[in-house]
C-alpha cells in the first residue's frame, strides 16, 4: 500500500516536471504549480512513512490494526 501511495506521488511529480519542461524550464505561475507539487510531496511522504512503519512493525513481529 505504501508503495502504491509513493508511486502516485511520483506520478504527480513527473507530471509537474513534464509541465515545467513544456514551458522551457522557465518561470511558471505559482497557483497551478503548487496545486500539483504539494500533493506530490504529501503522497511521497505518506508512502515513505507507510513503508517504514510496516518495516518497523514487521521487525517487531506486530500486526498493524
């Protein structure tokens, strides 16, 4: 599940980079860019946290709720 969430975030980030490439890597408007970059970072962070939490609980031998 964590990998899926992280891949969604990576997809948003790649879409943002492709959008930036379409402008010639020049300046972009902030509202449109932030609407794409902020969810990308949130999904990447949540995915990484889920992966590390499952690894930690697995090493303790505990089952998540």
